[in-house]
């Protein structure tokens, strides 16, 4: 009888729907939340602050790109780390952590280079959509529950070949209190712009003349 009443009033479908939403959200942050500024015709991205907004951006948490390159050579692969630190959630036994990172061409705002997951880091790569469809995002898939500050993920990025001029890395992260909802979380961002130093191949006068023979 109790089951019939639940079915009649729609409680079971509602519970199932809520569970589906929770599962869908547990696979990592939504794409395009890294805070990339407006570049060329592309408008600025938002950040995780759109939902986790109890505190101002970068209040009580920091995001640092550790050992990110200062420059790049076309086709070379670089390994560096995303670190989130916060002492504000230390008292929360169920505290959680997450991040999202992208790389963009500072001239046109398109995604640039290729990200790769590093074994054991619990990350994934997803694509943007709409005006951000050329961008790729590497992000956490595990919230590192109860981990102590700071929390670090390694990532790999291969520079475009040929080189594409200045490239910007933009990342956003959350130091969450683990209360099961969007309140009480700290949102932080970090960025770095690197220069293209790909060597220009020298061409001799003899090579030029040979092209016209």
C-alpha cells in the first residue's frame, strides 16, 4: 500500500531523478568554467563561482600552476601540476577538491595544443561547446575526499605544431567543505601566459636560388 501511494504521488520518480542528477554531476566540473577573459570575438568564461558563491573569488583558497613552462617549443610535451590550497576547510572531515584547466591562443581565443591524462591522477578531458567548441578542458574526476591541503594533480600538454604565438593557461578550482551542496565552498583561479620560442629554420641563399631553377 505504501509503495502504491509513493507511485501515485510521484515520489519514487522524483528520488530517481535526483539520484541521476547527482551521478551526472559527480563526473567532473562542467566545461568552460576556467575564467578565460574575453579574447577576440569570444566572450569571457565564467567560473565555478556561478554556483558556489558563498565567498568572493580567491577568498580563502589559492590555485597555482606549478612548474608550468614560461615558454614553449612547437610539438614538445610539458608536464606540470595544478595545486589548490586552503586552510578554510581543514575542520571539515568530508572536504573535497576539484579543478579544471584549459589552454587558449591569446590571439583568437581558440583552444590550442593537446592535453593528456597522467596515470593515477584521476583526470579526464572534455570539449567545450558553442563559441568555446575548439577548447579542451582537463579536469578532476575524483574529489580527493578528506585530502589535506595542498592538493596537487599532474597534467600533460603538448604544444601546437607549428607554434601559435602566446598561449594562456587558465584554471579554476574548488576547495569544498563536503556538505553535499554548493554552500560553504571556496572558489579559486590561476593563470599563466607563455611565449612561443620555436626556432625559425634558417634558409640559405643557395636554397632560395634552387627553388627557382
